[in-house]
């Protein structure tokens, strides 16, 4: 994608965050790329986890039943098979290359259990906030298998999958009017540059997970998150070797965030109500 027009200015890198190795669920090992300390800066996004291992002990126990309220979860499977079940009666098998988009809304209890005893399991889970007016909406979810996801390609050999938003005329699988998320999985060929327009007010970040991405003079290694600054009409991503990365952007909500584990609301009183509803069985 050419960036030679004089009106085009690429955003730069404001900061690079190293992922923190941790565990969640019933002991699934993962890398937490960001969480609470960056929620305001990366609004409307709340958290991003990367998981990836060919050791079954790192993932086999999965994520047994747990509640959510007030936000959306986007799970992108790079490799492996994960079964989702929830208290709203939904069930789906997420396989390599697939995406599950779940709106927890007023509340849901769900589980995510690996459907393999060996081999590699890898992917990402991103939390996207809901605006205050939608936090108690009915739960919703949809699975998109690899073949269902919209894709684009260019003459340089670059390829991209559009999970949400749009890129170079390719409309993503999901659109959200309030947060306007853009979620793209990029596969860049060696020695190429990819240009993506970004609205000026949107927060954006890049996470390379194979190879190495360069933004201006700044190299961004794998398992790191590059926060993009707010200056520019888009971002130019270059690759000196074949690389893959997630590019994520969204319109900030600018609303208060109150979080207690799997509940994300606007006030502490709403959090107390979420906990009370969960204990009383009203999320099931």
C-alpha cells in the first residue's frame, strides 16, 4: 500500500509494553499484554491476553464456568480447538483461524474448554467495553469459522483478515456503532509496508506475534504491544521479514470504568449489584 501522498502522515509509537506472563482460568498459561493501568489510554479496550503453547499442561484445564457483565469478549484462535458453552444456551466449537464474539451485556456464565489433549493451542482474547447505555443489554454471541472471515490482499503479497471494522474496502465480520472497533490480523511479506487509515480520535495499538514489525524508526518485537500516538491520518507498518501482527483501534467512550474481576461497569454501586446478582443466581 503506497504512503507517498503528501497528505498522509503515519502515527508513531508512543510506548512499547512488554507482555506479562501469568495464568488465568484453571491455570492456563498466557501473556497479558495490557490490563487496568492502560484502560483509559486504550479506551474502549479493557484487556488483551495472548496464549500459545504446544505443552498440554499449559492449557488443558481451560476456563471453567465463570461470569461476565458489562463488556464484550473477542476470542481469536490461531491454532487449536476450544468449546464454548454459556448460561444463555449457546454452544460453539471454535477452531483454528476462527473468532468468537460474545456480548456479555447484563450477564452470562460461560466456559471455554480445550478440545484437544496434545498439539499447539494459540490465540488472543480481547475485551471491548460497552457504552453505559448498553451494559445491561441481552447477551449475544456468534462464532465465525476461518472460512467465514472477510479477507484482503495486495500486489506486494500482503494479506489481511478483518475481524471488525473495515480495511481497504473489506468489511469486517462485526461492526459496532459506538466503539467502532477495527481489528485486523495482518500477514506482511518480507520487505513490504502496509498502510491503514485511522480516525484521528481513535486509540490504536499493534501486537506482532510472528517476525518483527517496524513503525517509523521503531522496531516492535513479538509479545510486545506498541501504543500508537494520536498524530497522523493512519499507520504504516513495515516488515523486514515475513511477519504477522494484530492491528487494533477503536473510538474511546470516555466513560468511567469500574471493574471487579469479570464485571466491568461505570460505578462501584453497579459492581456491587453485579456481584449480588451473580451470588443470587440471576446471571445464569
